[in-house]
C-alpha cells in the first residue's frame, strides 16, 4: 500500500509557473505508475499527465501539452508536475494518484488508480 501527499499549489498570475510535488510512502514506489489529475468547480476530474513506473514514457492532455512536464525521482519516492505558462483555465484542485503495475504502461482513467492524495489547490489569476 502507498500513501501520497501533494504539495506546491498556490496562487499565481497568468503566465507564471508552479511545481507540484507528490511524495509517496512505501518501499516499492518504483513499481507504481503515477498520474496527475485536476478537477475544476463543476467539472469532472481529468488526467492532465501520467508517467510509467520507470519514467520512460509520459502522457499529457492536449490542454497542457507543451506547458506541463511530469517527472519522477524513484530514489526520493517523489513525482513532480512542472507547470509553466499557466492560464486561468488551469485553476483546479490537483490530485496525485498511484497504481501498482508490472507493465510499462501509463494510465489515464480515474478507475485505473488505487491510491489518491487529498489534492492541492492551484489558482491562476488573469
């Protein structure tokens, strides 16, 4: 089992940057594929980025491609989401999620993930 805790959210002006971190407990972090989701008020939660357990393959939603970067450092049990050129429409609660896997895949659906953090608020002002 793994617990994940997000940090790094906050208020930023449009065009600015933030880096979210997700710290995971457990000694088998390297066997977990990870994902970042977000949920804006009145909208469904969506995957914005995902990464394989090895970090060799990533996924980005079209809305964030070229602006967000997901990465992981398995030795630190941490996954990151670097967010650049932020827009007001990026405002949401951002969640980190983990799923134990023995494949080299990333996962983009909510129901594919077993463990979730509490979320961190990101607010982008215009």
